């Protein structure tokens, strides 16, 4: 038994892994192991010999099992130490600099405009950016000979030869959304239609893709006076001033009659725009009473209903409010520019909490 003890305790001590340890266990105390074979020999012994050999064999078996358990625990500790060494992290090292994204000025201004008109009861309507020329032109009383329908100004989608479907365009304004909204909900209605639009133009103040927001209100007793009040309230809230002067200049748009372009009183002292003061005037949007033919195209009876509409460039009013000199920079994907002009993504514009914080 002393030889077995020395043999197996030595092997257990030198085991390199749990697999080798399991082989030793089977050879020593398994069903066919050496200790088990010795215990089978107890039946051939005299009672006096069994009284001595039995306890000794049980003690040897217990000692080997204890050594196996201790070695297994030691191997597990060594494996954990090795894993911790590989995955070690110095928590005292300084943290990486925090990187927080910023909100693009276009997204910020869209949220500001939406918040302002929401307070006045306008909901947001959306529509496809690729639409038929009927929604984009015909339904808005834009005749076939109008310059806006020329390919030098509008992006037309390719049509295969023999395709008789109506031509599709990249929408040149968000006005098609007004027609679709009238078709869907009828009158009365109050909506704004923000979104991207496309025209074939590119310079410091024009890009092939830009953003507009248009408004539409239809009811039985709406007039230009209501339009004037809505626009005054919008300009005061958007530019965050207490008072503002608006100037309505007669103009012509196919989809409104009468039509007016709207200027705001301002000053440019020191190269900074100040709204509501000074002797200068700045055009910011176009507006008017919805043309009866446009109401008819939207499925609304012009003998019973009337309304006003307006439209402005989101990019343009963003440039005016935040002093951005070049429209093309909006689309350059320059992170330095975005860090300078961007807004916190966690600040939600509200009239009560402040639009631009």
C-alpha cells in the first residue's frame, strides 16, 4: 500500500491538466483501478487480516480521492489566473474622451418649425419624394408650358421606350403632399409638410437637393388675415423676438390667388442679422390663398371651403438664424463644420423650454 500511495500521489502532484488527472483517477480508484483490485482480495483473507487490510485500503482510497480533489481545484485556480492575466484591465487608466454626436442644423430647424406650428394646431404630413408630374405640377395648377416643368429645372425619372405610365419626377417642392393630404382627409385641415426637394441648380445659395416646409390651412372662414397672424407668430417664435414687422408684396404663384411674397424688417449692422428692427427688408417665404383649382384637384369643393398656404426653405431660414454663409456646406459631411454648427442631440426644441439652447 505504501508503494501505491507514493505512486499515485506522485502522479497526482505532477498532473498537468484535468484530462491527465482523470486518467490517474481511473487507474487508481476506478472500478478496475489498482485500489479496487486490492479491495477484492479482502475476501481471500482471514478475518484477522481483513481487520488490518480493510481500514488501510479505505484510508488509501480516501487519501487518493482527497489528493485528486485538491489537485483539480489547484488546476482550476491556475486556469483562472491565466485567464485573468490575459483579460486584465487597468481600471486606473484615464477614460477615453467622451464623443457625443451633434444634430445637423437642418434637423434642428425642422424640429423647431414643427414645435412652433404644433402649438398652433398644425400636424405634420409626409409624402413620397418621387411623385407623378400630376401631383407635382398639374394638380397645383402649373400649366404644361411653365418653365419649372422644363428638364433644365426638374429632374425627370427615366422611362423605357413604350412606357405609357405618367412621368415621374423628383418632387420640386413639398406641395404634392398637400394634394395627397386633401385627398386623404378632406376639409377642414391644418398641416405642415417638411421634407427634401430637388431642383437642377447649384451655387452658394442653391443646391440640387434642399429642404422645404409648406403649410396649409383650410376651413370655411379663413382669410389672408389668418395667414398674416400665423406667419407673424411663426417669425416671432422662430427668431425669438418680441415683435416683428411683415411686408406682403403682391406676387404670382400658380397654386395661390391672391399670392404674396413675405418680407421681414431687419438690420444687418456689423454683418449680423437682427430681426424686428432696422430699415432693411428680407424676403423669407411665399404665400397666398389656395387657388380654387388646387382645392378641386384635392377633392375639396371651393364653393364651400377656402384656405391659405405658404412655403419656405428650411435651409435658408437655418442660414439666417444661425449665421451660416454657404448652403453647400450643409451637404459636405465636414465633421469640423458639424461640430461647430451642430446641436446637442438630447435637447428637444419647445416653445416653453426654448427652441435653440
